[in-house]
C-alpha cells in the first residue's frame, strides 16, 4: 500500500529534525512525502499514524485544518493523523481500502483540508474623502469586488510607480487576499504613492 501526501498549495513544511525547528520549501512540490507498506507487515509509521498534516503551511489565504487529511482533492471525509496502526492492514482498513489491498496493491492520495482566512481590505484616503467604510472583510475563495472609484473616494485612479514598491490597481477589480489600498487624491500627485498591496497575513 502506497500513501502519497500532497502539498496542495502549501509552500512550507515544518522540519522537526532541526534545532531550532525550521521550514522546508515545498512550493514546487506536489507529493512531499510517500510511504509504502506491505500487507501483513508492521506499519512503517507505527504509533505515529499518518504524517502530521499540521506541519504544512504557506498556502495563500488559507490555514490547514490541523489533525485531518482527506482522500483525493475532492474528498469530504476526514481522516485523523493522530491514530497509530500496528500493521499495514490496520491502516488500510481505517482508510477504507482493505478489500482492495487484499486483492492487489493500492495507492491512497491524501490531501490537506484548507480553511479560508478572513481577509481585510483597508482603504487609505491619502487626503481624500471617504463616502464608504474604511475597511471591508471577506473570506478567501469568495473574491471581493472593490467599490468603483467614484463611489468610494473623491480621488482618482492612478498610474504605476513600481520604483517605490507600489503596484497599480484598477477600481472595481476583485481582490483575493488581505490588502491595503492607498489612493492618490488628485491628478497633481501623479506618480507619487499609489495603491499599496500588502502580502497575505501569515
């Protein structure tokens, strides 16, 4: 029985073998760990059970549901990583593939369960006048459409100014992560400080 552990968007894997603990970059990896066990033999991970899913992190806009895997990306049933197994068939039975394993070798693909983070959009009027709230919130996976410029500020949209580390943003576009948007108040300020995008919060 082969168990493949998929990163599914995770970019960091906690490495407990180092002191202090460090993170391994798995941003370019699909399967970050794989185990193979023979029917009738002692299960390789023993009392440790399935690989600890809580070691995964770094998926933009999400946090991992600690303690549980799912079979296949579209799976819904949760499988605990906190149950130990004496033999391979014990693990196979828990994962629901024992009958298949008795007939032939079987491969199980485990995926982390990701929970969406609550993102915050903060508006900086930069001298302008607000006509709506200064912040909005939304969960990852449900992109938030910012108000049109004329409905949110008495300022104007601006050009790009990448040399200052800022990036151009068009009002009405959708946002998918926590963000701070700073507006230029008048055309006279171009191309000074523009809309500022902050990295996701973790």
